[in-house]
C-alpha cells in the first residue's frame, strides 16, 4: 500500500534526508514493531527546524521484512530501501503537501539483506554491498549491471563514492578495504598492518583535496587515516576520539566529518584542521548509532547544515535535529508517537534570541560554551572594562595627594625588574600525528 494514512509504532531502524526538486526537504524513516514494518515520510520545516507532527505518506511492508538501510537518489525522485529479505525501489511523486510514493520492480528485491547502499554523486550509479559479501554496481536508471562480484568481501561494512563518481571505496567486517574503478570494476586493496582494521570510509567532498578518509582500529586505539587517491598510499593518520565508530558521514561541502560511536556519542571533526569541532556525549547512552547524515543543503536562517541520527533498539527511540556549528538541538522525533517529546520545556534558539518548546536535553550550556559567538567577545570586553574601572576607583580612594594621586616622596623606590628571557615558554605549532 502506498501513501496510506497509517501510523505504526515501533523502533526506528534507519532514516535519510530527501531533497526534492522543488527545493523542499523530507525525511524518510524506517520503523519496525516486530510484527510489521513501515516507511514514513515527514516534511521538514526550515523556519522552525522541525518535522511535521504526522507522516505525509506511509508504506507498510505487508510481506514482512525490516528496513535496514535507505539510499536516496540525488534527484530526490527515487530511493532504495534494503530490508532483511532484499531491496525495494520506491518512486516519489507529488509535492510536499500531497507527497506519495509507490514500490516498483527491482532486480535484487529477493537477494537478502544489503548492509550498504549508495548512489554516486552524479546519480548515474547505484552500489550495493550484501551481508554475504556480494558486491553489485548498477548503471542508473537503466539498472544495468556494471560489476557483479559475489566474493568481494567476507561481509560488507561500509561503501562510498568519490566526488567524481570514478571510484568506490568498500570495507569489510574483517578489516579489509578495497577501491573499485566504477568504469571497469577493477579493484585495488588498501595496504594495512597486521594489527589494523579499516572499518569506515568517506571520500573528501570539497572538490580541491582528493583524499579518502577511513577509520582504523589499531588494537584499542581508534585512528582516522588519510589516503592519497592518486596512489592509494596512506599519507598520515591521527587519533582524535579514542572510541570505536559505528558510522561515519561527511558534509556535502566537505568541511566536516561526523562520527557516531558504538556507545551513543557524536563527534564532529573540522576537516581543514583535523581537529574536533564539537563532541556530544551520551546522546544515546550505551547504544549503537546506526544512521548519521548531514542535511543536503543549508536551511534558511541557519548558519550551518543539520544532520540527523537514530538508534536501533527498543521503542521510544529519538531522532534529533541539531545545528553542529552552534551546538544547539532544535527538535526531535520519537519513534513510538506522532508528535514532539518535551522532557524539558525550554531549549535554546538560534543566537540565544529566546526560548522555544524544543528539547535541549541539558546540553545547551555545554554546546554554547564551545561556540565562538560574537556576543561572547563583547561580554569579555565589557568585563575587562568594568574590572579596570573598579581597580581605578580603589586606587583613587586610597591616594593622598591633592589630585588624589600617590605622593611621590612617600612611595618606595621602584627597583628595576629583570626578566629572564630563557624562562619564556616556547610554543610549537600543532600538526597531525605522523603526517
């Protein structure tokens, strides 16, 4: 059934943004109750950064199967949903107020669960990686097979296309990583040490620095490695957040990487500096983050894109929308209800201009304290001015001359102060480790 007005309670298993041709944004959410599963599409309001209170369209999997992954075509007209039994292709039509989607025939609808799926940046290819290690690369929209490799990996963990759609990176649960030429399907295996597992992969997206980023687990140490895509040699690595990541994504402008940890933390990394931009702990305490994705474009009135993430466990799970630049949570969606969940009736709005009904879940002060807002500079300058005024007043009240300045004849002689130049602390610039 398509477009039916059905609300199925259950756990959120996957989610993804949809950017429509009319420049509107939707969110498609996969849910499961154990007895039946569904896909629900919500509209996204960029003015108050919230999801619609009820789904605009719903599809129920009457034949069974739980949604696992969702890959949306760059055009916003199609998306593929991987389930525990296979894959389904959906076509969207209509506008935001009357959106509908229908299920279409797909060559791999009965091939078993696909752990990874991705469309190329130009929309001309679709790649799928199965739990069984089977790799398929399709031409789109003809769905002609370009590569069909049954034993590509032991079992897929992650895949990603390069910005020019010429290469595809894939990783396996056994720590191996391969690079596929999307024209002829010839693979290259990335080199690694015996104690290293390459787990997640994302290509740079800024258009100027053609790198491949991977998360590497070396024993108990988590690293981010950078590879030169012209030689596929590792040019360096750095330890930024020493927790294993379950998911990684990159913003469309290529400026930020985001990592979701296996115990519910989210870490946002500034790619230019290779430093942590913001760290959000215990957002999903003790739970794997299974979906993490930046908004396709900047929303009106916001200083940076949004990203959403969900966790894949019991009912009552939340999908958060928040701005990573000023560390503010704006809105959320609870899987087991059709509206917003207000635990704390007060949250912070953009630029601290007021309060809203949206939940900030106790992180508002922490997020704001890490920002570089202009008003903080003015507060600091005002504080310094007031401190100087107080010191001058104390000095004025305790002086003894006619003009209330200290009497030079009564003041002790000031000795010359010698400074040891060798005691000055030397600072060195901070750079990436091992680069």
